[in-house]
C-alpha cells in the first residue's frame, strides 16, 4: 500500500510541476487522476519494486548529486577533447564487470554510464555479469574501470561492494 500511495504522490507532484494551473477544479482533477493511475498501476503490476522503487529514494539522494557532478566533469573533459586541434581521442569498446544484481541496479548503472559524456553502454550480459561500454577517450575508459560508479550503484541497491 505504501508503494501505491507513494506512486500517487509522485504522479500528483509531477502533474503539479507540469501543469502551471492551480485552480481548485484542476488540482482536484489532477489528484483524482493520480490516485486512479496509481491504483491501476497496482492492479496491472507496474507499481512494483522494479517499476516504482520507492525504498531506494533515500539512497538516491546520495547518488544523484554525485552523478550530476560526474556528468559536469565528464562534459568538460569531452569539450576539451573536442576543441583540441589534435583531437586526442582513443575510442575503445570494452567490457566491465557489473556489480549490481537487481534489474533496477543494472539499469541505473548502465544508464549512468550512458549519461556521463564520453561513455555509452552498448550491451548488457546478465548471465556473465558484464556491460559492454564504448569510451571516447582512455580517461573515460579508466573512469569506468576504476569502479567508483559500480560501488555507488551497489550502495544505491542496498549492498556493499
């Protein structure tokens, strides 16, 4: 039930954020639609631990600021590479061990790599526990292979590396 209430609150907050109109009628309609959608999500099975992992929210508040800083840092590195007249790129496709085990953890790890400029997750092999990653530079590859993001995602999952 907590997950359903949480989903309804998230949907309503999202609606309020996007709406921009706050009359009693529209706010009431948004609240009703949010509750109906959350109940439908519960009945249809997409308001589960994978579809709405509300228990990971506190851990996310520790992870998302770190990821935002990594995205900014990587953006600056890629911009510097692009404007360098020598264009010092060293594109490589490589595999990295995937520590996260849950679907949410693996998806978060793969998406976090892709969100970080200069690296893209191109494949996931759950059986072998590896991600195929393309990196634009040697530093990008080194950053992924060092495993800091992997450790943070495992902490986000509720596990220690």
